[in-house]
C-alpha cells in the first residue's frame, strides 16, 4: 500500500498521523498539526504539512468589486482579513502561521532548498475530491503567503473554468483570461494578467466560458503556455486553483502538467472512497499531498499561537 493510500485510509477514520518532527522544523508544534501531507512515488521530496484552517469564506458583496479597465487592481486586504484569509499587512495570526508551515516544503521542492528539486515543482495545483471542501480558500491563502516571500513572485491561475471563484473572492474585476488565450492566437498572456497591489502577486482569471474547456486544457497550446509561464521567471511560483477531481475532467488534464499537487480534504466529511478515487485521477504527478481542512481546533493550539504570536516572545 502506498503512503498516499495509507493517508487516505486515515481520512475515513477521521484522524491523521501527526507530522514528523523533521518535516518543516515542526518541533514543539504537534498540537497545531492535524496531518501530514503524503508524498507520491518521490523518495527525495520533502513531505508537505497540513494544518487546520478556517472554513471557506463567503463571497464578497458585489459593491466590493472595482470598476476595472486597469490591469492593476487593488485587493481589499482588510476584508480578506475579516474573512480569515492571510493578509500581508495584518498582525501575526494563527492562520498566517499555519500557511507558513504548509508553504515551506512546497517551496523547498520547487527550488531545491534543502532537498532535491522536483521537476516542474514550481507548478502547483490545488484541488479537492468534491466541491465545497475549501480548495479556493487554501489556494488564495497559499498564494498570498508565498507572495510574502522575499525572493519569490506568485502567479495565481483560476483554472476552475466551470466555476471560477478567485476574482470574486479577491474583489477584482476579470473578463478575459486563460481560456481566451488558449483560443485566440492573437491574444497575449500579458493582455489578460491582472497585477494586484500585493506587489508579488499576479492573477490569471479563468476567462470566458467555453464548452470544450477540457479539450483546450489538453491542447498543445496549453502545453506551450504552461512551459512558458513555468520557465520564463526562475523565481516564480505558479498556483492553479483547479476544479474538484470528481466533478469535472479538467483537473485530471491539468494534473499532467504539474510538479506538485495539494489536495484539500474536508475533515469529518469527505469519504475515504472519494479520496482514493480522486487520487487515481492524479497519478501522473510526482508529488501529491493532502491538506486537511475545516478541522475542529485541537487542545493546545491557542496556547501555541498565544506564545509565538505575542510581542517580545
């Protein structure tokens, strides 16, 4: 039985093994850690770490979306903070610390920091088995947290082309995007990228609905696009907010391009069978990990944050 299958089996029982004390320098933080993200067929990659995070937030009000002809748009960071999202200008928070733990092995795998570099490791897909497990919440938090790195830039791609959510949640206006670039040879990627006022975060919207989206994502044009954005900037991390694996076929196609996949699993709800079936759809990826979401806070979590989040400690 593979490591991932063992981890999937524990989901059905409602519990995970605590993270290794060697994974991500987590000594003394076991009370915060609800699971270890499993790795697949890669003996050299650092395991990911999953922590309990807040439930997925509500969509913002329509009046929060700016009138956007400009491709440089502002994100309402105060609103993101109220929604429970990592905000770079906010004071130290528990969720910010949790996503710092989650992102560290992903970055290490992508750029060979302390471990062998994973092929295409800077291409990271965030997905789930089923809708509603919080994948967009986790993708946005990861993107913002990674954009806070001193020497990294982040491109967040809304690849959930059937039900795109990223621009709505961030409160930015989006028209054309990924699907439009794949359809129109005259449309440049730079024409649809949205720069945000988080200086190192850029967003590529899903674009207009297209009935043959799966075929577009499986096309040679998509392969060329992924290779271009993955190789053009050596410091860039590309995060894909993907459709749920068991809801559409697009995510399985996207997985063939990825170096790493983070699969979000809703605690005490997603079945073991659903997780195992979803994992069979992404066997092409070298490194796959699980992130347990919407967990019940564990004893000691408040103490940990109170100690490490206090000034002067």
